C-alpha cells in the first residue's frame, strides 16, 4: 500500500552544526573504521584459523575496494586462547596461530603504504593465568607480587574460609578464585583464567604504559582499549572488601546482573587512567613527530560515563569512546521515533569540539542483519554513514552477513560454555565470529582447509563478496558508495538537520554552502511511503542525484529524482545529493 506522507505534521527536529574542516583536521575525525576478528578474516596457511598474513593479503580489499580509513584488530597477542585472545600471556608477543612480530610489522608497513591505519586491541584489565607475571605473583616475587589483586579472604565463625566479597564475574559465579600455592584469593572479573591486574600498583601502571609504546614503535596508529569500566575496584575497608548490593533483576546469584556493580565498575580512578594513557600516546606522537595516534574506548556503561572518557577540563581522554547508546537501544522492532531519540540522546550530550561515533555491530553482539533484520541492514548502514563523525563497521556487515547457528557440541565461546545446552545461545558469541564469506569456493574462500575453527555459514555459496561484487546491486556496493560519499566535504564539514515525519520516517539533511545538500530518508514503516521533501526542508534543489539506496528499492545510483517524488518501500532508505546553484 502506498501512503502519501507529505501532508503529515513534522513532529521533531534537531539542528547540529558540525565543526568545520580546519587546516589541522585529524585523520580519524571523519574516518571509517573497520573491525577485523583475525581468527575469522583470512587464513593464509590452511590451518583453519585466520592470521596476519591473511589480513595483509586483503589490504587492497580494505583500502582500494572498500575505501576504509583504519582497521582495528581484535587481540593477536600470545595467549592460551581460553577467551580467544582476551587472555594474554605475553603482552609483547604475537600468538603463533596469527604469526610473528615480523608479520605484524609487515602488515603495518603494507597498511602504511596504502594509507590505511592499523589499530590494535589493548586488553589492560587482566592477563592470562599462564602469564609469567601471574606465575611470579603467585610465588610472591618482589617485582610481581602486587601486579594482581590478592586477598586472604574472610573466615566465618565456624572456621570456614570464604571469598573476600560477594562480587560476581562477568562469566558467572564468584569473581574470586582461591590459589593453593599463594594461599590467597585473586580477583577475576572475567574468566578464572583471566586474573585482574592491579592498577593501584604504580609499577603495573608503568608496565602497561610501556606495552603501549612497545607496539607504537612497531608502526601501529593506536589502540582500542577493552573493558574499560572494570579497571579499578573499591579499596578494602579495615582490610575487608565491601559487598555489592543486590539489583533485584534476577534471583540467580551467579548471574552478573544479580548485583549493582558500584564497587567494581566505573570508579573515578578508571577515567583518570584513560587520561594517563592519552598522555602516553600524545607524548609518543610528539617525540616521534608522527601522525595522530588514536585511542578508542570500549565501555558498556551509562551515557554520561562514556562522555567522561573524552576527558575533562584539564586532561584529554579517549579520542573515540564508543557510542553504544544506539547499539544498546536499537532492536528488530525499533520505530523511527525510537531511533531518532537514540541518535539525539548522543548529540545532546557530546561535548563541544569532540567527535561523534556510530557503531551497530561488533564481535560481542549479534550481527546487524540477524539482530535488527536483513530488511533493515542497508537502512542502518546508510544512517550510520551520513551522521557526523566516525563510522565503525564489523567485518562482514558490509555484506549483510548473518549469524551462523552453532550447535552445543560445536560451541567454544566460554560465555556460552559456562551456561547449559538449553540456554547457551543466549550467551554465545560464536555465531557472530564465523569465517568471512569471500567466495563460493572451499570454506567460503576463507581457508583452503575444509575444517575451520568455527563452521562456515551454510549460505556462503550465495552470500559472499565475489557474488556481491559481480551483482548489479548489492549490500557491499551500497557500502562502497557510502564510504565514497563520506569523503566529500559536505559530510565532513556541513551542518546537519534531522526531522521526523509521523512516527516512522526520519529525514536527515547535511548541507555545506557552496558545495552540496545531501538528503537521507529512512523509512521504518512496514508499508511503502511517498515523501514530499519540499514540505520538510525549505530551499532545496528541485531535483537530486541518487547516491545509493536499500536493496529493496528500484532506484538506480546516479539517476535523477524530483524532490517530491521520493517513494520508499518498507524498511528502506535512500541518499540523494543536490546543488541549489544548478538545480541538482
């Protein structure tokens, strides 16, 4: 059914003045960042696991074909792989499955030659329990004794020894583990095999700063800092750690949501640590006269805490604290009004002279196509790329890859393995981490090995990059058109206005005087809608060129459309560009 919407009252609007493009503009401020899960991107040696040489092989795809500005690699450091690299045994070495330090340096060189920036995952909250640091801490080595959080525990009236507090691990159960050698408990906010590092020890703080400069010296352009809220815990009072209050959200005491984490997350010291790391990278930049080194911060935390990570009146913090406001509050049935509100909540609080960022997918959440619906995959990709600031894409989302069903037998994610066969899919991140679908050959072109570390999607014969590259229209071609558009001045320098039509149509206007006007229409309705743009914004060109649109539309890129002839199917979006001076 076609419903004409042009006479509908415009309910809401917001005007944002995007900072002008200045002579000292930094490379990251309007960049497209691309997250690579190394185990699943490209296997160069046929062992079924992705590696650094595989990534290097695909640098031309990333830079020349997609137009990506920077890649961020999930952890590649030496690890027993209890949590697939987030349990680091040696912060200054590369895990053998991925390659060597020489391979990392070669990748950095290849990226640099293409103008592609390389960002590494920095996992500062914890190490592996197989780290030399932890093994020496267990033995109370004078240098490493206080590198971790240790406590003898509490003794009950009946003589039973119990953990120091009721704190619960992210992966369920007590966050304290008894060590029979040291005769003390150690804190692990994640797996038992991931003991928390002690940031109240100045020697440990300096050690981790030295780790950062070590890798900066290898040619990387920054870090994505993992699990920021967990860095510090409250100090003991009279030798006793305080218990956390019950949340009332669940009756399961092993579930992390059982408690309110006022003593184990988002302490003031955490933000100061981020500011200290910023000084490390800024000092390195100044000393080496290098380009900007970027800090990206992962923090699933209330919005105002995310904003604090930017810095304060006296200290700079993360360049890009991930904006999870949109990701955490967008669902399959999200309305246009709700999505508008998600965007506006961020824009209302982002500090002056700070840059927004937009992200909807990563290695810890269901894929955009599966979580939000394949029909809306292009709509969300279009929205994230026309908004001001930084856009972040998880590998495979440019193809609208979907989650892959992983049986209980094949499940390897510890978050799922710690549950049970009935509920494991609620926790498993395996479905979003499966091999990249390059083509229709063996193992989707990811590996020459028919057996891969996680199963390849069953639909890889039809859903793959080779097929989408050859198709007249495809998800990846939409993505490429958006990346090209983002490199134009209008999206980098222009103002932004955002208006609602009814409850389910969002219209975004980006404008730069003397350049162009870019209009994006997002239809969250379940019906086809016709939009009259002249009733939404005044002074528009009489016609526009179609830049790109969702797969379900009939628009052809480059075609000319009148401003009052915009017809959009359900769950679809379109981007136009026009110039008032010449009417288009």
